[in-house]
């Protein structure tokens, strides 16, 4: 199925897609180059030489974007998804450029090109060119990390009184939502200024920025169940991931879920997305005694207890960590069943799939120029309307040119300057119960 609207393209100068292709992509690649440069060490001659070649290839990538070149094949790096990329390029984007191809394709393609450059080396093949940014920004969220690790203890004890559970669900869903407000592709220099701290606006104040809030409907659906499976299609590492895990922790402790599937990216993606390495790093760092400089003994113990519990979920298969190349393909989720039938039928076993973040949202709604009043269930196409569509919830702060499901008049109220759509200030929480 194809959506009835045209796709977003960077060629359209009125869009954030255009700003992204003309400015943000270069900044992102330059930052990756800096990270490689800083990892060069003159005593490792061969590795150094290779590092310089990677930098040259990345500089060439910037030139290709600036010249608005046609898209070329991605060098085979031995990963299993490379055939899919070659087929899609040949079939749909043969004579297209970085600007005339669909924005969704061109942007995913950019990240896949970066990974291919790195993987095709001997010494750098497992190097994550965005890792340093993820690490630096996580350090800055120290105070919120501690606050939430204390809070989850309180929430778990108060879940014993069932009447509190709806309020807790709302709170944790919003923590998970606003964790998505800052992502590092929007802030390539985030972390370089030590005064920045990740900010989660106070939840009451931030509610007015949630333009559609289906939490009531999602709660009505979820609270019917006990011990079911819930899935998170995760987005960013570090602080956002931490909030998602706090939410997952409570879902297990409160008895609504007995099994949470956490879907990660198989390769570094869109700067800050969570890979297995990022996931393991988070747990390690929360337990290590020297990562945060001003931590007290009590805070250390609180984090240790938290991580021990999380590790026990993994050991006991209550949390199942998984990744699939479908998540780093350029396909919209309209094609999930057709292109990845096994993943799809597995996901259909879930009682709720929570899609985090902006890129997942773009893929849910096919990255099209929808009218903002288009119903969410229309915009997600087969994922809401096919005969076995799964129940799903999107938690997303707006960082692209798309919002759907808004009431009549909201777009007009927010004004003709469309930057509200991609500033990260506004969010949506949208639910579809599927057709089970
Ligand atoms: O650059 C495209 C984009 O989707 C932005 O719109 C957003 O900043 C980023 O990539 C990804 O955001 P998220 O981490 O929320 O998926
Ligand atoms: Mg992301």
C-alpha cells in the first residue's frame, strides 16, 4: 500500500527537510570526523592511516551532499542488509539526488553510508562515530538520573495500591515522552558547554505542549491486562533510554507486563539511537563508582539496586533485548508486514507496542505531507487497518515537518511559521488499538 500524499523531500525549501540537508547533515558528519580525529594516536601507525582515510571519505560525503550529487551505491561492508539497500536504490532512486529522493530515504541512506565507510576497515570496524556525544550528554543528566532512581522506588511501593496506577502510568509515559525532546542530531555540539543540563520540564507545565494526548485510551486498554507482553521500539540512548527503562521497570513491577521486548538498532543510527553497546554501557556506567563526579554513598546504592534489578530482568528473560535490520532500513512501517514478515508476526504477539521518537513517527506515517487533521489511524495505514494490526502507542516530540491527528484549528493557532513542528517543543501521544 502507498499513502495518498506526496513524500517529504529536501528539495522543498519550505521544509525542515531542506534545513536538514543543507545544514544539519554536514554538522553531524563534521562532528563524527572530530570524534575520529580525537581517537587518532600517532603511536598506532596503521590504525592512524586508516582513520585518516575514513576522514577523507567522510569529507567526500559532505562534498557529494553540497554538490547535490546523485545517490550512488553503498560500498558492500559485508552486513546482511546491504542487498536490500542496493535493490531499493536501483528500483526507486536510480537517478535521484540527495534533494530529489524522499527525505526519509536520503537520510537513512546517509547514516548507512557512514557505517559502510567505518565497517570497511580493519581497525575501526566497530567504532561508533557518535558514541562520544552520547556519553558526554549522559553525564549532564546526572541530577535527573538520581531523581528518577529514587522516584521509581516510591512508585513501585505505591503500585501496591491499585488506585494509584493510572497516575503512575501517566507520569512514567510522560517521562518517557519528554526524554525524546533532546536528541543529539538536533544538537551536534551538545555536551561541549558544561552549563547545559538535560531538562525535563515539570510535567504539569509540559502538558499544554502535548497536542494530542491518548494516554487515557492507552490506559483503558492496558489496565485490563495482567502479565502480558509489551514492546518498546526504542529511540535514543542515554537519558531517553534511562526513562524508557524506568517505565519498563514499573510495568514489570506493577504486574501489567511479564515480558518487555526492547528493540534496539543493530548499527549506530541518527546519531543518538540506542545500540546494544549503548545499552550495556548505560548499565555499566550506572553501577560504576567514578563516572559521576559528585555522587553520594546513598545515591550510589540506589543506582546499584536499580541496575541489579534490571540485570535480573535480563537474566530471567523479563526484558528481552533484540535488534533487527528492519529498524535501520529506509522502509516506512507501512511495509513492515510485507518486508519483514517474521518481525511483524512476532510484534503482533504484543499487547502494546510503544514507538519512541521522531524517526519512528516519521516511519509510522510514511513521512508524507499529511494535513494535520488527518486521523492518526489513517496516516499509519496498514498498521491500524490490516486484519491483524497490533495495538500501538506513539510517544513523540516533534522534530520534523509532520503532525497528524490534530483537532481542527490547532495548526492555525500555532501560526504560519511552521517551526513549531520541528522545534522539539510540541509532542503527541497517539494510540491505535489495532484489530485484535
Ligand atoms: O533529522 C531527521 C530527524 O528525524 C529529525 O527530525 C530528528 O531530529 C532526528 O532525525 C531524530 O529524532 P529522534 O531521535 O526523535 O528519532
Ligand atoms: Mg533518535
